[in-house]
C-alpha cells in the first residue's frame, strides 16, 4: 500500500501535458503578474518565441527585483503560446538554488511574458569563452557542483532535462550556476545544436548519451552523460565538444569507444569523473547525488585537485586516437597537428619535448 503514498518532502514533477487545459497548468504552477509591476529595460537575448529582456519587477509590498523577461512575439499561434507557457509550467514546479527561479507570468494582457530571476553573467558557455583561463580550479569546480546539485534536484523530482549543455546554464554575478531551458518538445526545437537523427528525433548529438541517440532512451542516466560533457565544456572554458568533427563522426567515434580527451590543465579527479559519466552502460554511470558528494569532497580538500592529467598521457592518447602519422610527409609537428585538426595542441607537444617529427614517431612506435 505504501506505494500509493508519496514520501514526505519528495515532490514529483507533473508533466503539463497531463492537463487537458494548458492554461490551467500554467496557473497551477505560476503566479499571474500585473504588467504594470514590470519595467523593461533592455533586450539581452533572443529566444525562439521572442525577445528576452532585462528589467525590474516591483510587486506590492515586496522590494524591487532585477528580472529577465521573456516575451511571446505578436502573431503567435495557439500552439506557440502553449509551448511558450509550458516552460513556465515546468519551471514553476521547481524550487532550488541551482534551478532558475520563476517569478511569474503575464497572460492576462499582451505581450504574454515569463518573468524569471536575472542572471547577470548570462549563459555559461558564452561567459566562459569571454573569460578564458580566468578562474581558479576551485571556482570551476564550484560551478560544476552547483549544476550537479540542480540536476540532482531535477532527477529526484523525476524530471529528465534532455538538453543539458553549458549554453543552457545561466550564471549570476556570484558565479552561481543555475539550470535553465525547460520544455517538452520545444527545448530541442529551439536548440540550434539539435539535429535530426535517422529515426526522426531532434537531438543535440554531442551532448547526448548513445542510448538516447540510438533508441531515444532519455533518463537521468542520459542526463549524467550530458553532465560529463558540461564538465568538459567548463574545464575547457567553452570549447566545442569534439571540435569540428561532424555529428555522424561523433556518433561513430563514441560508438567505437572514443571519448573526449582531457582538457588542458585538468585535475585528474575531474577527468576521471567525466569518463565515469561517459560509460557505455548507463547503469554504471554515477548518480547525480554521487557526483555532488564527489565534488564536495574535492572542494573540501583542494590539494586533491593538484594532480593534473599529465601532458604525456594527453599526447599519447591523441596519438592513439589518430593512429599513425599518416602517409603524408610533414615538415613539422605543427604542420602534422594542423593536418589532423589538432593544431591547438602544438604548444603542449613543444613543451613536452616533441618538437620534431622524429620525436613524435618515436612515441607512436612505443
Ligand atoms: P533562452 O531562450 O532561454 O535560451 O534565452 C536566450 C538568451 O537570453 C540566453 O542565452 C541568455 O543569454 C539570455 N537569458 C535568458 N534568461 C536569462 C536570465 N534569467 N538572466 C539573464 N539572461 C538570460
């Protein structure tokens, strides 16, 4: 019988689609805000349904708050309005410091709006690219810890994100990271990274676990795979996973057991955690709770982050990935690395004494 009762304190996510009337869903989970309480200041981004602006929210009896305001552009269809507000119906069910907080919605006047807390530093991928190399390892691990805590909360609620990627994380002025971009089908419609698979699903290939690509098995364990990719993006300051490889090549390489090499200057413990998230067998991947605990341990004991993935193992894994030196005769290590699209590693090769093709050939022979 106890299966029929919910555990105290554990709420589960309700799919807004289970409501016959989606307008009822949004009002169940989101507060209606009077448009007169909102002041729009400037445009900060473009969403699928319209502009994203920053501004202020002044509710009666509360202090004024900086907010982000998503608007639904004029001339929308009923389905677009439903999908747009669907994100608010989902977000409104969550209450966690690492999940973007919904202030409310405006549906009784036009334009229709979704109002959320304001995240001063915007999306994490752009922020890291702009601040390449500027953070301590502890700061990076702090960001990752926040994202993992948000994901643990979502997985406890029974919500599978399906599009976890640095571009869908927002970061505030205190460097607190929060998971955002909630939706049902729309999340992937909206994501320029999502590509159609042979089976017709639209999937952000580089971030997605093989079983989710192959047979649409999206679970919290496939979110853990994506989390490993986010770890890699964070430690490499917003580098594109698998660089310029095509989606088809990524699918094939991952299927064959290839995994992203360690980012530069990456603590060995973090790279090991990434590899754990990328286990083929989804049941062998760590749970978000274990990831949070592991990152907490690393933060409490910063010396555990001092051991970096060593450069020579990075070099040999690059060589293993690329097999032989190829048939072409390369005049320099730089030229060869450029030819195999690994030019960015030239400096590491030089620093580690692989300055001539002879030296490199020696390593491949070993
Ligand atoms: P989205 O449609 O949610 O992907 O939002 C588009 C862009 O608007 C994002 O990439 C961010 O740069 C920006 N943005 C969205 N929500 C917020 C927010 N709460 N705070 C600050 N910027 C935001």
